[in-house]
């Protein structure tokens, strides 16, 4: 499935060069920061992705944060800049989508990747989002989708993201969320305890981000939840997502 997705992206690029077709039909402009409030909202994001001719994430609800990440990246970077998907999966559609918008310097890292591979114009390599080894200020954007809830030290990640993004660049983070918290006692996924961030944890994350020079783009006070729009069937957990766009201080 992952290979098919990347082949499709590659094929689209080729088609685009030859007959001028296959490019996205427009640019998304969606909320930079906020809570996913309903199933209808992620279904709308999926329709939006389809209408734009962007590849769909295999997990429908993930089109919501993927589309928001694409929107924020397009708003704050140019296609010549380098973009990192920190904790990318082979099935992720964020970098393939940017490829379709003409971005050419795209890197995805994951603890689980083996040898470095180039797929559809994107470099995928083994890497820890807490200590990447990339040079200071070497990315226009760092995007991290549904990763920090899987055993990541939030302060270490935000410090590293702030270090490798250029001044004025963008850092986008999404994670599992429910304002009042969800009991995940005893549950383990990806080798670490399952965590669903609550309001205090997200407020803490935003405070750490400010300490390391990342300023929230949007309204931090609106962390209320309406509907448990996401269902993790494996554990029968119901919650939602929060997405946060930060801008790096121009030091
Ligand atoms: C739920 S998946 C999300 C994948 C993808 N970002 C997406 O949105 O579909 C979480 C991924 O985070 C990766 N991960 C966890 N901790 C990491 C770390 N410190 N550095 C890099 N990847 C990590 C795991 O290997 C796993 O593939």
C-alpha cells in the first residue's frame, strides 16, 4: 500500500511534467491551531483532500491533521525549503502531498526505518525526533503528526525542533487529546505506555514551546472538546486530536 502511494505520487509528478496534469487543484487553508471537534470535521478534511487531488491517509481521521499540516507548511515556507516529517510512516501522506506542490527537499525520519531510502523524491531515514543530528536552522518546517504520545520526551523534542528550524520557520505538532483525560492505565502501543494528552499536558507543552522560542500561531485558550471524533478500535479508546502550529522566533 505504501509503495503504491509513492508510485502514484511519482507517476503524478511525471504526468504533470509531460501533459501538465496531476497537480493539486488548489491550496488548503484550514485552522493552524485547534481541536478536532467532530467526525464531520475530519470527513470534511477527507473530502477536501480528495477535491485537491491529494493522497488520502489510510486512517480517515488522520486526514484532518495532515491537511492542517499541509496548510500551515504552504503558508509559512517556500517549495525550495527543506521540510522534515518527524516520525513519518511509510503510509504518511504529508510529504507526498508537499511533493505534489513542488517541494523537492523532503525528509522523513522514524526510529523504525532501516537503511536510508529515496521514495518518490523523498528521503526516508532512521532518526530519533529527540536528537536528529541535523544542522541548526536547516529546515523551513518541522512537522510531527501523532508521534509525541508514543513515549517521546516533549521537552527534548521541542528543544530539538526549535534548534533545527530556521528563524521564522514553522513547527507543527498533532497528538491524541481529550481535555478531561482518558484512562489508559496498562495499555501499551509502539513499545510504550499509551498516552492521551489532557488540557494541562497541552498547556504545559505550549509553555515549554515558548521557553525554547516557539510561539503558538492561533488561540491557545480554546482547548475545549465537543465530540470524541476518533475511535482507536484496538483499545476501544475514544478521544480526539489537537493540532498546534508554532512559529520560531526570529532571533
Ligand atoms: C502513530 S505513528 C504516526 C505515524 C505518522 N506520523 C502518521 O501520522 O501517520 C507513531 C510513529 O512514531 C514513531 N516514533 C515514536 N517515537 C519516535 C522518536 N523518538 N523518533 C522517531 N519516531 C518515533 C513510531 O515508530 C511510529 O511509527
